[in-house]
C-alpha cells in the first residue's frame, strides 16, 4: 500500500466539509485588519486624557505639545497602554490557541483550559509562588527571578493537562462526559490546595490574590511581558506546526499513525504548548475564562475544521477579542475598571450553554 504524505491530510480529513481554503485565507486576512483596529482601540481607550494620536503627531513634527501634556501622554501610552496592549494580544492568542489545541487533542469542541481544570492547575502553581515565594521557597525560586511565577504556572498546567488526558482518554478515545467530570474533579482538587494557601496568606497577599483571581490586564508592565511573553510566544510557535497533525488526529490516533504522524510525540508537544500558553497567561493576568472555547468554535463554524487556517485565525481573533474585552472593561464603570474575567464570562457563559444544548444528545450517558 502506498503511504500518504501529511500534505494530503487536510483534503482526506475534511473532504466532506467541502473546500473552504479560499474562505480560510480570506478570514485570516480579514482578522489581521480586525486586530489592527483592536490595537488602535486599546491604545486610545482609558480614563486619562492621553492621546496616542497627539503623541504620534508630535513625534512626526506635525504639531507642538506643552511639556506637561507631552510627558503625560508619553508615560500613559508607552508605560501603561502599550505594554497592556501587547500583553493582551499575547494572552488572548495564547488562551484561544490553547483551547483549539485541546479541542483537537480531545476531538470535541467542549475542551477548554478554563473548563477542564488546566487553568486551575496553573493558578495553583502561581499561588504557591505568590504565597510561599518570599519564605519557604525563597532559596529555590531566587535564581529564577522574574521567571519563577510563569514557570510555576507552566508546571501546574503541564501536570493537570497530562493528568486530564490520562484519565479521560482510553484506547485513543476520549469520552466527553468523562473529560468534563475529570476536569471538574481536577479543578476542585487544585482549588482546594489553592484555598489552603489563600487561608495562610497575609493580608497584602490576600488582596492581591482576590483581584488576580478575577483576571485583569491592569498590572501589565514591560517586566511581565519579559517574564511571560517568551513562554507564550514559544508555545504559539510550537502550535503553528501542529495544524496538519491535528487534521490527521480527527481521523483517530491509529489512522494518524498510519499517515505518518508520531502520535505520542505529537500529544506531548500539544500538552506542553497548552500548558505553556495557559500557565504563563494565568500567571500574569489571573483567571480569564471562555476565550479558549468561544473563539475556536466560532471560527470552526465559519471556515470549517482545517487547522491550517484555524490556527492563525484563532490566534488573531483571540488577540482581538481580549483587546476589545479589555477596552470594554475600562469604559463600563469608568473611571474605575471592571476585571476582564467578568467581561469574558459574560460573553462566554451564554455561548457555552448554547454549545451544550447543541450537543446534549452526545453528552447522554
């Protein structure tokens, strides 16, 4: 029998869906424009009167600004809004792509790092560093510096993702109900350990943990980008090379192996990419849910299941979605700021219920 190359996988896996490659390319190009618009909105939205446009015009020599106004605009735009925008793009893309990878790995659209315990495991790793990093674990984490928090969250994400896959998958098949219940159990265990740490936390640590748990980009700094950005970026780069393998995996692990996909190595890479992107994102932004389930599923409805186009489209829309949610969180209760996790949950919760209703027959015992 003649072996098939992986370049033929998308056509084999998704012939029944029809050829949507032209639509996929058009959507990716369109989402580039959407991301640019979201970036502009992010840079120009805020309680202060700083103007990115006025600052740009001054730099181009088109206008002259008062020294006080110029200093204010530079501080707000360069030290607050710009790092917030870049961190939001990284986190949005990372969470959305993590959801897509989990949905491809488990072969169902209900998988999401926030729903199946991965985010809880990452949060546990981060909380351990926040509460114990200045005392018991200080000698261990001191050499890691600013990377201690995202690396701890990465480790928690790896452990919970691997455990979830081990529990929910049998003979290459993943039961949706088992996956959801296992995710609830893993999240509950991680939450219990986190609760113990919160109980022994100091007042200052407790206040930080409370706002951190709601999810926010308000504390975005260049230091946080330096700490979490490389881990998220590497995870996204790894994910970019997994599209064809995910197409093959939709046919089953045995078929994917016959088509030349190194299934075990592929699963390990996918788990590491999910844990890296989710863990680093949770470490610096807290709990931001539903991005990983809303974005990939919406795009799958539009451009079909071909991961060659789904992967870049998901990253672009995830980044745009989180930037727009962040901008909305800044204007709803201005001049105060609503945690972004509340905004994403307000959109994602109803969407998840709709998705469950669409698939309730498949969730029967």
